[in-house]
C-alpha cells in the first residue's frame, strides 16, 4: 500500500520542487487532496516582477527615457561596436542575476505550483536572447500566465520581444516573408510536426508579417510591413492576421492533444498512457484551454498516484539543485558556482540548447553526469571546490562559447587553480533539518530518511549503503551523514 507520505512527496516533486525541511512532519498528517489544495491556494497570488536590468542601459542607451529616443539610441548603439559590446557584456551579467533570482524563487516560494508550471513553460517556449530586458519580460509573461489561459499565454509569448527576435520575425515582411516564427509556433508550441503543410507555414508567415517590438520590449504592429492579402490556412480562407492564425490553431483538437501529452510526459510519466492523455486533451479543449483545470485533472486523479508513476522520472538539473536546497536549508554564497553547476549538469536557465528546449528524460544522464550528480551533496557538505569543466556550447551567437560570458573572464584551464572562486561555500542550516526527526527512535532513522529522500520502495536500497557511510558518533552526525549518503545514490536522481 502506498502511504500518504509517499503520495505527498510524489505530488511535491511533480507539482513543485520537493518538500521544504520545515514541512517534513506534515507529509503524513494531510491527505494528497489537502496538500494539493494548499499548493493551488499558495499559487493564486500574482508573482512579483523580477527586475535585474535597471542599470544595464546606464551610460549606453537611456539618455532620455521615452521610447522614441530609446529606438534612436538603440540604432546608434548598433552602429557603435564599443557600445554594442558593452551592452552585451552587461546584459549577460544581468541574465546571470535573473537566473539566480528565479532559482531562489523556485527554492523559497510557497507558490510552488506556479513556479513549477513556469519552469515547464520556460522549456516549452524555449528562447535564447542576450537582451536582458526582453528576457525578463518574457519570463514575467510566462509566470503571470503559467496557470491561466493557454490562449493568453501563447499570445503573450508570441508577441514578446524576446521570442519575436529569437525566431526572426523582425525580418518577416510582406516583401520578403520569414517563415521561422510561424513554423515554430505550429511545430513546437501548439500542434506538433506533421499536423500542418508547408503551404500552411507560408500562409501563416504572411499573417505574422509586421509583428515586431520596440526598444522597450513592447509589442508593435507595423502595418506597412504586413501582407493584407487573402490567405488559406488549415482549410480556412480570409485576410488573416497573426491573432487569427493563433485562433485557428486553437480550434484544432490536435493542439489540445499535443499540449496535454507534453504536460503528461513532464508531470506524470515520460511514457504517456494514451487513454489518460486523450481524456486530458478532451477536457483541456472543452475548457477553452484552462491550464489550472488541466493540472487539477492530473493532480487529483487516482492514476497520478499509481506505483508506476512514482519515482519514474529523472530529475532535471534545476529540479535536483532546487530540491536539495529546499530540503536542506542553505545559503550558497558563491553565485558563480551555482551557474557553473547548472552548466556542468546540462541545464542553464535562459540558455536552452535550441528552440526545442531541453529533451529531458534519459538525456540528463550519462556516465560522467551521473557521477557528478552523486558528488554534489558531499561537495556541499564539505564546502569543496567545484572544479568541473562543463561541455562547450557551440552556439556562438548566444555568447556561450565565450567563457567570459558565463564564468567571468578566466579561461577554463585556470579553473582548478582558482579554488576560492569556485568553492561552494554552502552554509547548511542542519539544525532545521535535524529537528524534523526529534521524535524518531534511533533504530528507525535509516528507513525514515530513506522514505523521505528516495521515491523508491522502502527498503529497496541496501541498508549497508547508509550504515557504512553514516557517522555514528552522535544522533545529529548520523542524520547528516546518512542524508548525504542517500542523496549521493542513483536512486536520489529519480522523482
């Protein structure tokens, strides 16, 4: 029989980033239904705008604060290589700050469901953009619409400066249409490959001509660049605008099925149950694409808690890092190590590998990444140096090949010599975690910790794994060392 604690842990890993230390004792006291209701309630609040870009334009573009002068300053900057490089450098630094502030929000917020959904959409609407203003505006659109209407989310993202520039729609004009944006809207964001024709791509691209943005990141429609001719798209004919194209796409039940299936694979199981996925898609379509309703259907269903779905997913790097930080309250004083850790593990926020986002699943794990994952808990405990050389990123347009963009100006071969710069410096509040087990008898601590930390059958891990690694000099030392030992197992990589 699957216990309430196991079900609640399963829910918290899928609908959030795992349990917080102070909530450990609640896991057995409330039902999954009550736990989910609390997650929904906490996620109803409007997210606070994360603004890290206030000083980026200083001395570069701002001069006068109105949009007209910003546009003029942007054009001047494009013609001035020195100013352009300076803006790119400051923007990259600000994107690092945006990364860390959002990661902190994932760790610390009670609105776990909203941030987990935002994390999902961040991968679904994958976008690399070196303009910090565009990037943080896109994140804000995603976080504000993460649990709302998919139509409103899709429209907001499609009209965002970050996505329009990333997918080249600034170059989509009636004299020379660019199909990139229209293609990805259908292939990756809504319908999936094979559910439209090349003719549909061309006609949709014509409808999206004139969609652009200004220097402030505001959407603008340029009527003189728009193709006003008649278009035929997915069997319908008319003088369609970009908004019309989005409406027609949402009229296709295939869109609901594509989104519901992708959500299922992310939140439930990477091998979707077709009957459940189809049921979710039908209800999603009939609800006019209500995201909160879709998630409610998933997290309140009996099949979500089936044994085959528990511990069936490999944690993404962000989930792994955020989950450890939630369960073991800690202050990580070295921001650059957190960024290097993300990069070494293969998932850096705001730097997806391509427009399709991170593939996930078994792609997260190879022999080297698994060993690194299993070392991280001990590195945190001992405040060791994170002397890992991450894989190179070949997308030079996004600045990732230049190590200065990520680690601040030192060549990779010098990392291991720079110990202080890449020492983790984690201040773990062990007393908060240890306190949760004050009423647990000493002989029950190993299995209690295993049930908390591993989403596998209790007792499936060889008890010697913990006992041999544990420090038995005191109760506190045993809990600390046993916890690190369990976090350092392959089983901990699953949720």
